[in-house]
């Protein structure tokens, strides 16, 4: 339990899970709208899963990952990895807010969602051989736009999930 927090461990877990599940749902909805408007292809979670598997096997730098041979269960690993990262980010978001004495809002959820873009822009894309901010791709603006839309939805979903969890917890009292 966070010092000074009114939430017990069970309530914290509930809030983290609600935010961690709502965030990818909101991100997926945002990407669906983006895809409908632009006609651009969705994220390929099998490529992400391939990268996760390569990282776990000791090969974090994987240039040309899109043309690398598929690995067993890469789509499942990509999807599970995405959701585990979402729950981890939800924990960081909620615990961080508690430590500074703030409540979740759409504004701080949005800012946190944008801050989480550091991972794909500065870590994942460079390690996949795409460059910082997808600079080595033929169309970096497409990846940057899709990532911005995704993380905007993600951050708003974090806040909404936490707010809904708080509403449920208040009703139980």
C-alpha cells in the first residue's frame, strides 16, 4: 500500500487491472478510427512478438525484423507482451499519481500516454532497425502518427479505467 493512500492492496490491484485493461481497449479503438480515416494498416503484433522473443533469446538488436523468419507463437507473445506492458504502465501511472498526491484525470492520463511513446520511439524502433522516431523507414510520419494516436487512446484509457475502478470501489463502501 502507498503511504497515505486510502486504498488497500486488493483495491490497488483492482485499480491497476482496470486501468491496464481499459488502456489497450481505448488504444485499439483509437487505432481503428485512425485506420478507418487513413486506410493505413494496423499494428502487426506478430512483429512485436518476434522482437520480444528475440530479446528473450539474447538478441535485442534485430534490424530487418519485418523480413526475419517468423517465430513460433509470435502473435500470441506480441499480444500478451502488449497487455503485460499495459498493466505495468497502469501501475506506474497510478502509483506515480499517489506518490505526488494527485488523482487520475484525462489530462494527466493523456500526458502519461504521450510520455510512454518514449519506449517505442527511443527503444523499440531503434532496436528493430527502424531508427530513432522511425527515421530509417521510408514513411516515418505514418509510424509516428499511428503511435501518437495509439498512445493518446492508451493514456485516456488509463485514466478512464482508473476512474471507473474508483467508482466501483466507492459503491462498495
